[in-house]
C-alpha cells in the first residue's frame, strides 16, 4: 500500500509538494481554503486593468486531476502534528507524512482598515482596482504606496510587489497623459527599503523613483493610518487619497494553538531539510516556516517552491530507505523579475553575487510569459524548467 501525505495549504509551496510527492508514488491529499491558487506575482496587473481576476487563478481541482493527487477544499481548524492529523471542516484527515504549508497572516497596523492591500485575500486586489479607477475618474489625486516590517522576523517583508505596483501605476498614468495631475509617494519604515535585494537594486530603484518624480518617505516608523493620511512617529503626515499598504507577515492563526515548535513571530521552526524536529514525518515549508539562511533572506514564491522540492525529495528518500537528505539553505536566494509596465529589471542575489539587469520593453513581456508558463507547467502541459 502506498504511503500517504497530507499537505495543508494550496499556495506555491503546497502545490509544488503535492505534484512532487504524487509523481513519486505517494497517495497525496492537498487541502486549501480556496478552489484555486492565486498567482500573486501577476496580480499587480488586475489593479491596472491588464488582467482579469480569473486570469491569475489556477484551478486546483483541475491540477489535481491532471497530476494524480486528491484535492479537498476546506478550512483547517486545527493541527495535531504528533499524530500527523488535521481537522478540516469537521472531519479528521491523517497521513504518514504531514506537510504544513498554510502560509502566514498579515500584521495588523493601527488604522489599517483605511488602507488597500496588495496580497492577502485575493479579493483585496479587486477592491484596489475599484479605488484606483474611481480616483482616475476624478482626474487628480495623491497616491501613497508602502510596506511594513516585522521586528521579530525580517524575512517576512513583502516589498517587491509594492515597488512593481508603483511603477505600473506611474506607467498607466503616463499612458493616459495624466501623470502630472497625480502625486505619487512611496513610504516604508526602513531607512533603505529593498536592501535585502542588495545595494545595487536599492540604488537603481531609488534612481528610478527620482527619474519618474515619485516621492520617497523612508526611515520613519508608521504610527497609524487615517482615512486620508499616513502618520509617522516624528509627527509628520503624508496626505493620501488612496493608500496601499502591504504589512509583513506573522504566523498563521491555526499554528498558534498547534503543538509545534515556533519562532517568536509564530512560524514553524524546522531544520535545514524542512523537517520539524521531534515530530517524525512532519515538515513545514513556504511562508508557514521560519526561514533559515543568510541575514538578507526573504520569503518569496520561488523559495517556497525550493523548500517544497527539498521536502518532497527528503520524504521520498525516507519512503525508499535512502539515507541522503537535502538542505534548502544553500539554495536560499532572492530572484525577482520586477515589472515596471514598460519593461522590467531582473534582480538576483545569493551568497556569491548580487546583480540588477535592466530589461527595457522585453522584460514586461518576459514576466507576462512567465505567468502563462507557470500555469501550464503546474498542469503538466509543458515541462518544468527547474533542475531539481
């Protein structure tokens, strides 16, 4: 009888683990609270009208059928890791291997209800589009975009999508010939936002902000948001008709009550193989896990997939009695194809190098092509380009 695996979470990490383990011969069940995987890296274009909501949704039932695993849509109410079980919509699911990939939750900043989000619940981006459309119809206004950090875990910051959205809004306004009627400002509590990508990327991004007339409000702690402003600890105020804010993450609520080792930020702690110490057959991957690696490490979709592949390889090695175990730590890197509407920049950082490669015009189409490739590769309609 085939060994079984229960994967909690249908995001980048969970789906990749399901595909790998099913391919390896395990009887796999994937649980997600949504019937689709939302491809967040391409959702920026929903806000600017280049994509519709359904364009960035990947049907999980369809992928499951194509890839040979079971899909259960439901909410994970609790996890009993020692027994490798989870309660989902009133019923208990169990397996020989439990893979926790439930993601994270956003930190709650004072007055955050006055902001719009990019990330979190997929519906957030449709609300953002409606607000942006209303401001464009008005014909003028002040737009502020920013992100926050988590002092307990710096790797949970989500700055890249905010940079991309700012550049895409700037591009949209220029295409419509109304850029001069709108004031754009980028804000963040860090003195040098984006520094995890490396100093080359930080300098290049700030130079682009200056070139495009985008204001910068950096290095000031955010005290609260109000309906038409952002307030900072030094008493300064940033007026805004539309405020977009992406908070850092912390541990998912379902993890708080679970008997699992956790970091101060509430993420599941693992060893470098993604296994949870002291709990046989239990793994944590993606945003649910406390990330190991260099000080500049950051949680990204591609790294979530790396962790999933490593965990799947190690589970399969266990099943087949092989002694080797892989570590994801040497593979920790930052990779971002930062879209700007009229082009993009490829940002890469690992222990050996950091670089930023401008890709005018073609970069935008490369990112759009990646979105199509991602969906096709997960369905198994084109080969995966991953070497793992």
